[in-house]
């Protein structure tokens, strides 16, 4: 496998330690421009390349407009809209209008402590993968911003001894509001049905795909890992998610390929080798089949 620059994987250690970022080391990072005036210029020519976030991220557009990519999809956030980005997702900020006010929170996975109904939580996770953007009502948005300000203020107090406990309490309130918004919008019932064996198989499949897609695109590989036949696996994945197993595998491969192609210094051959394709020509055909662009065309976008 070629020794090429890897996709940038953003964790909490990547954030600066200056006064713009309030932190509990390795737990939470908070930053915003709702109380200070930053001159944010509208980007049109040179959008940032995708990064992979290893934490949970909450991005609130308090006012203004910003365009983002989350995994394969484009979204526009305007006044009050909030994006919830799950760990290991690809994220790209493509443009921000001048004067936009926003809040950014990154939370480590081991610091997330929602204690609500586990079944509802699983439904929430599935819903948010399909649509990570939501708009809370005015009361919930105001409350979230107020709680955020309280949390940020408390975390800046060096002498305060219970920062983790305080932050978890504040985040709990935010989780409840986000859950309420998604439950209302999606029609999820509080007494969610038990997770079926088919759904459990789907989640196991996705977990294995996330750790193996760079080396393995064969459905046989994943079927063997799950001790089922490829035909059975494909039918169950389609029944649960509406997409076939190969679609999920291909989506992850294409996301990685797109991000690699955006990394300066990576050649098409490097990306092909790193994704375990037989040769550059086969990779180019695969990429165009799934994106409509050749790798060369995509690099020049």
C-alpha cells in the first residue's frame, strides 16, 4: 500500500488552545462568534476539502447562512438550523456568508451520556444518519443558546472544580431538546419497538464496513464476518435500510476516495493503491460509475 498522506481525521487534539476555544481536554471543545465580531468572508472559489471527524459535532447557525457537506450530501444552514454530525462522518465547510453567527461544539464519544430510552436513542441514530439537519422551535433554540453560554462561562472559570459534571448536565439539556425535535419531526414513538434481529445484523454490518472498506469491497467478505450468505445479507440490508449491502460499501469507498483526492500531494495512482484497487484504470472506472466524474475531473473541481 502506498505511503501517501492520509485523510485528515479531526479529533479534539486538533483544536487550538487559544482563547477562542474553551475546552475540557479530550472531552469537549466549544467555540462561537455570537459574542465577538469575527470577519467571516463568503467563500466561493476554494472550498475546504473533506475531513473525517472522530467526535460528535453540533453546529448551530444562529443567524446568517453556511453551506456544508456531511458524508455524501450538501446542506444549507440558515437562521436557527442545527447540524448534528455523528463520529466518523466526513464533514466539509464549503461556504459561509459574511456576518454569519454560529456555535460549534465537539464532544468525545466517551463524554456523551444521554440516559434516555435506549430504543429511542437507536431510532434517533438511524434518523440522524438520514437527515443530520434540524430546526428547533424558537423556545428550544433560545434555551440551547442560553445553556451553551452558561456552560462556556463556567468552563472558563479556572478555579471551578466540577467542570465535567457541569458540562454533562448542560449537554444533557441540549440532548433532550435535540431528541424532542427529531422525535416530533420523524414521528418516532417514545415507546419504540424492540430492535429486531435484522436491524441488529444491519448495525453489525455497518460497524464492520467502517473498519474494513478500504481493503475489502466484496460482499462475500462481510457475509463471512457475519456468518451468513451474501444473498441473505444483501436482502436483509436492503429490507432494513432501503439500500443494498454493496451500496453501503461503495458509499464509504467513494467518500474516502473523494477525501483522498482532495489531499494535496496525492496522485490518482496513490489513491487507487491505498484503496486496494487492482490498478489505476479500474479505480477510474469505478469512481466515474459512482460519481459521474473521473478522478482527474474531480480533483480539478
